[in-house]
């Protein structure tokens, strides 16, 4: 299996359970590993034969501007499902982190994998 990746995508999101988090959007970091066969694209040199990471990033920007989530876990599941159902990924690893939300902690977050044997 081949992997298309997007590392450290920084987006503004409405996410959290605490009043201060619900009051305003905050920055989150998203990294994705997307399992997909790239053999066709490697042979054809055609973007339509692979998952276009620019389309993925644009979709995430739109979705996070419109939606609200309480937990990083829920957002990670949402992204994993979107990549598998709408983009045809056979496997995904989604990492989401909130930087600087706790004193003395650089980042907190979650990593999930879906598709291999879930």
C-alpha cells in the first residue's frame, strides 16, 4: 500500500468542552497518512488517478469552518470516515493536536487508525 501524507496542517476549529473553548475558535494541527494505491497515477501522471491532497485540505478547511466538535476523538473519526468514504482511502491515520492548551504541555492530541483491521 502506498501512503499520501499531509503533515502539520494548521487550521482554526471550534472544538472543545470547556466554556473558553466554546467561546472562540482555536488552532489545531492535523497530520494525515492516507493509504491508497498510487500505481495508476505513477503510470499516467494524471491527478485524477490519485487522491488530490489539495482537494483534501480545501475540504477540511470548509468542514472545520462550518462544524463544531466537543472532542478531538470525534473530529478524528469524522475525518477518517470522510477520507475513506468520499476519497476512497483504504486506510488512514489521523493525528490531531491542540498546541498550548495546557500550562507546561506543548501539545495534547489523539491519533487514530482506521481501515486495516478495525
